[in-house]
C-alpha cells in the first residue's frame, strides 16, 4: 500500500510540472498548476518530514498568512488537480473541502500558505470514496480569503465538477 501511494504521489507530482497549453476554448476550463496561484518569484516555505513536525510541534502552524494571490484569476473557469481535506459533508458525500497541492497538507503537516489552498464548495457533493486520492476540480475561481478551523485560504472555487484524478 505504501509503495502504491508513493507511485501515485510521484505520478501526480510529475503531472503538476507539465506545461499547460495557453489556448483554451470558451467551454473548456483553463487548466492550472499550483505554481499558477502564486506570483512569479514568490516561493512557499519548504515542507519538512513528518518526523520533524512530530519533534517540533510548534512548527505545525500555517505561515505566510499574507501570501500574495493572483488577482487576474478572479472569475475564471478553471480546472486544477489536488488532494481533499474535508470540511463539510456526511458519510456518503463531501460538499465543502480544502483543495491542497500534496497529500497530508493540513492534516499531517502544517497547512501551506493561503495562496496554495483553495476552499471548494460543491453542493452536489463528491462521493466520499473519491476523496481518498487526488481529484480534478473544475469551476469558477474567485480570489477570496476564507478561514476555517484548519486553515486560511486565498482562493475559493464554486465547483461544477469534482472527479478522480486517476
């Protein structure tokens, strides 16, 4: 199981680095990479090992709460891959969640900066079982600060579709 998760995470990370075609039709969402959510030259803090955070519990806090966002994304129809951190739902469907760039963000390690977390609202709900692996989220993005008990986010997506990445 550990090997499968490692392979899946490596494949997902490799896909995040692929170039994105600038030509997108009006009906198709613009595919975003996580780097597209932060200004050029701005870098998030490094993620350390779980052992580091276990030994240093004071380091398990979200930093860079004033991380800059990309205002030009506001109102665009987009598609982005990521991992689900559940906020609202039941044992069958998740209707509200945080989308994060890597497995364990917000749960096993500190939350990334707000410009690397998207608050997703999906009233239709994504089946609970789909949330165990990476997903594609499509919808309209807004540059909007959102706060929960788990993290502060810099973006919100009103999702039109949430599907399995694999």
